[in-house]
C-alpha cells in the first residue's frame, strides 16, 4: 500500500489512477507544500506586474476562455445527443 501526502490538507486528488500509481512508484511528496514559499510567490507577482502582466488580467482571460471552451463543449455534446435522439426516433 502506498501512502502519499497531499500537497495541502483538505484538498481533493483528481489524478487519473495510472498517474497516481506512477507517482506512488516514482515520486515523493512531503509535507504541506502549499504553506511554503509565500515570499517567493509574492515576488513572482511583483516581477510580473513590473513586466506589465497583471494578475487580475491573467485570471480574467483564463476564466473567460475556460467558460467559453466549456460552453462550446457542452453545446457540442447537446448537439450530438439531439442528433442521436432524432436518429433513434426515425429508426
């Protein structure tokens, strides 16, 4: 049996089972990694701002693109189901 600590307590692991097994065989995660490196992370955001890359701008773009891609995939699924149901009704 493999026991691997989470990156942060109370988080959910969404790794595919094969990835989880590979991690257990070859990887090593120790401790609460989310509580480390705050100062370094803050500096990264300062450096990005100095380069003209704003955090809020980045997350806004990611959110908008993510929602648009999800909506397109959802519509594609609905269209596929509608086509299949219509075809089944003709059979």
